[in-house]
């Protein structure tokens, strides 16, 4: 496959775009965008060039930014208010000096403090929030409606927050069936709908082939259920049926039945802990993860040496991929949405770090090069055909 790739990058100080040339060897940085808001996730539509960026904070409130022209200009759909609203009201003279004006009331003020995830599919835009809930827009992000079926699930009263709070951080859509969605919530597990969000099923059952869980850790699961602190999840586009991969707080998991049962495929990795997972666009047996040394051990690469690990047989075995990556004294973290792949041939793979670097591989992870550095903390990376 030919074409060009752009990387959509969310950081603690706005959104950035990295545009690659034909060979993916030279990259041009644009940004920051979105008024330096903390941006948790950026997604795009390669056919139209439209982009959406999700974020917010206690100060800013929460919202979704939209660009209809590939990042040249942005507009904000502010969904919930923040501390800045009260500041403007209580300090009008200072606010005027700072160029701050009173915003319009936000429709969901008090319901959530930030938007953590986005998904564009079948003419709809989905947004996941903290605390965990799912919202949908039918007009490219101008107006939003809550999908109450998820938070009305019978288990909702039992949902426990992860380290970053109770967040809906992963949204996976089916490419052909508009009614099918999967979401990941820390730490409530994987949920799936097949009717467009009206009803949901919790899918955390451990398959008979599952490894023995860590029963001494609250996120470790049980002998019948996988741990509910899912970190990231992807659907294999080249597979028959709904093949999913999940990076959990306690291991990497694979499901061949749309999440109804999960098989532990962690053996062969240096650690059971990590955040992101990516899958090849045409080979459903090829996936990548970025293991970290552990929950309470610093959350940096094992032995302080960065490496992406790849399976080529659906998790039966794993191979270390570290050519061009820092081999010693490496203490960065790769967060849950900060790794993705393109659809080129050979497949490109990309990840960003909390130390502000972005690394790229043009050969499915075999070798790596740093293509950006000194960015703010990278929260998400998405690869998109040139916009």
C-alpha cells in the first residue's frame, strides 16, 4: 500500500500533528493546537481530513475539539464546565486583562471532568469520559447525547476506579456492523453492545486455557474472570469474526469470540504489566505490546532498556524488537493510547513517551528511529492516512 502517514498526537499541552513524507523517513511537526488544553486522544477521518481531539481538566472543563480542515482551524464543543468558569465570574477585571470571557453554560457540567477517548465510525463520533460514561454525536461533534444503556448496566454500582480514576479509555467499533461496539473501563472491565448502545454485556470471562491469576492483587481477577483493569484493547481487522487483543493490568489477553471469553497469552513476555497494544492491519496473528517492569516498580521498561515485543502467531510466542531504541538508562513510560500502527506495506508502528519523544518503525517493529523529541508528555498517538 502506498500513500503518506500523519500521526495525531495528544499531549498534556495540546494536540500536535506529525506529517511524514512518502518514505516515512522525514517528518514535519505542526502544533500545538486546541489552546494548550490537555488532550487525551486525537482521531481523524482520512477521507474528509476531519479531526477530533478530546480532553479537559478540572480548570478547563471537558470538551471535544473539531477541525474540518486537517488541523488548520479548530472549534470547541465544551461539554462540562471547570474552575475557570468561576474564576471569570468572580474576578471579571483580572479575567478581562487575561483575555478570558465567560463561556456559555456547558450541557453536562458536573457529570464528568474530562473526555478520555474518541472513536469515529459509521457517521458517528463516540466519546468516553471520566467518570466512565459513553456519549455520541450524530453531527461531527457539535452536539452530544449520553448512551445511558452503559451506565444503567446492573454492575455499574460496583465499578471501581483505577489509578487514574474510573475512566472509559478505549472505544472499539466494528468496521461493517454499526451496532457493534466494545469499550474498556478501568477498572470495570470490557463491555460490548450489538444494538448501538441500548444494551450492554460485561465480557470478562476467563477461558479454560487461561493462566493462573494473581489472586493477591485486587486487579488480578479470579480463576473464572480476567482482571477488570483493562488498559487497552484492539480488534484485528484481518480476522474472520471478532478477534480482540487486550493489554490488562495483569497480562496480555486474546479473544476469538468478541470478548465473550479471554485467553491469557502473557507467557514469553518479560512482564505482565503494560499499557498499549496494537494489531497488524492485515495479519490477525501479529500484534505488539510495550511491557513495563511492573505496577509498583516504577512503570518503566524492564531492565531500563526499551523494547517493543511482537507476536506473529497470535500470542503463542513473543520476540523482542529493540533495534534503534534506548538500550540502557531508559525510564520513560508508554501510556495506554500512545501506540498505533498504519496500514502501509510494510506496516509502520509508532509510539510516544511520557518524556516527550515519538519513535517510528517502518518495518513492523524490526527497527526504530526517534522522529520527534522534547514534546510535552505524550498521552496518545494515532496513525492516519495523509490528511
